[in-house]
């Protein structure tokens, strides 16, 4: 379900980046706007004109961040001789190998590296932003207070521009929390892919089934944790992922091979 490429439409935004075709579905704009509405409201503080501006900044940050993630996958595919294109849609993004019927067969370890490349690209972007701010003596809006204090990231001069502060907050939030969530070992998230390919690389024959069972347990656990802490969207997402893993186990397979 989550890895199905949406059908092209006349409203798609299409361009090329680093020699890789990119298509942005119109549903991406709506979903990302709704996803960031509450966060942007906290920055706007009741100013409706400011809210629109912050929403535009948020959507731009999300687009760039997902592009970085999917470029990580696509460039890793290309490194192993498999061209790919990128689709950004309501569920995030996909790096899709070209010409499935004549697809180059990647080894499990190569597929593991392809899966890991997306989250690592985002975490690298966050690290570069933090390093640049720290080098300039600026306050770093690190989204995990205990770590931020321990690393001395809050000891710096604050940037005067509210818009720049918002962009930095958005960038660090999206490029730290989202890739970490993506590394949770629940198929079809990248963490689930990494578990399966790691097991296959180790010669485990039932790798897909084991990864699916891990996905059911971990996905259900994360869903429960999210619901009990007032995070219904996260809870629904992981409940759906756990249910998808259970369904794939019942059918004896799963449509989540990258």
C-alpha cells in the first residue's frame, strides 16, 4: 500500500535533479500543509498572514528534506548500476528503479546500503546545519533538549529573523526525527528493509518472514506508545504498518521489497 507508485496526473510537478527524474504529486502539497499546520500555528501566534508564510516555509522544508532522502536512495541505486527515478506523494517519497522487467539484481548487502542511504542523507544534512550554526556561534534549535544541552548547542547568539528561526527549527526537526522514525524496524520503512536485507546477507532463509514478525511487534509497540502519549497520527501510522506486516505474513509474502 505505502510503496505503490501513484498514477501520473497533469497536475504533477516534474523536473530533473542530478540526472534523476523527479515527479511531485499534487497530493503532497495538501498532506504536507495539513501535517505542519499545528507547528506553524505555534510560530504564527494567531497572526493569519504569518501563518500562511510559515506554512509555505514548512512545505518547502519538507519538499527539500524528502528530496534529500530519496536522492540518497536513488544515488545509491545508481552507484550499484541501477538507474532510478523519484516520486514525492502524500505518504512521503519513493525511489523507484527503472525498467522493472530488466532490473539489475542487487545483492542483499547492496540493497541494505540502498535502504540506509536515505535516512543517512537526512541525518548528514542535519549534522551539516548544526556544524555550520555552531561554527558561526549561533544558537542551535536542536529538537531533543537533553542532547542539545549536553552538547552545548543552546549556548549561542539567537538569529533575529523569525522566518530563519522557523526554517532552522523545521529543518532540524524533519531531518532528525523523520529519518530516525524511518529506521524503526517495521516494513516497509527503511529500518524494516535493512533488517530483512541484513538477515538475507547473513544467509537466513526466512528473512522476509522474520522481518515481518519483527514489524508486527515493534509496529504495535510504537503505536501503543504513541497513543498513550497523545500522538494519534503517529499511532495510526504505526498501527497501519503493523497491520500491513500481519497481512503480508498471512499471505505468505509482502509487497515491500525495495
